């Protein structure tokens, strides 16, 4: 397994644990083609959550995958997800909106979970 996939798995696992501790029910999409990684039932509605892992100052927001022609890089489309969860150097951030058409962000200016 590639290191980036392992980091993604760690972030998704941590996000599930965090949302569960917050009292939410969590579901996983059956496919990997969705623009979100988990679904959170807040009791007031369902939220599609994109999960990111980063150990650097900036968190990449582009989706990168490979096909028979090489790597494909896509920026997030409008309304692709509802919340963005970031695990960065052990800190957790929750951004309650979709950050579309961006390459990256610096999460320090966003809500830190704790």
C-alpha cells in the first residue's frame, strides 16, 4: 500500500472516531468515486464530508488519481461536499463548507476541533 493511501486511511479513521465522539452516526460510501469520504448524520440532516491528511503547512485540496494515460488532477467542483475535515500533525480541523476550485489551504485560520 502506498504511503499516501495509508495517510488517507488514518485521516478517515480519525474522522469517524471524532464524529462518533460528537454523537453523530457515520456512514461510508460504497464507492471510491464520490467526492466525499464519509457521511455524517447530525440528527438534523446528512453531511457529505471530504477528509484530508497533511503534515505540512498547506493542505492539498485537489483530487489526484491515475488511469491508463497517467495521472489525472481535478479541482473540487461546487457543492461536491458539505464539510471538510482535516487531520494535520495530530490537530483536527472542521470547515463547514465546500472549498471548491482551490489547490490548497492553510488550515490554521479555520476551526480547530478539540
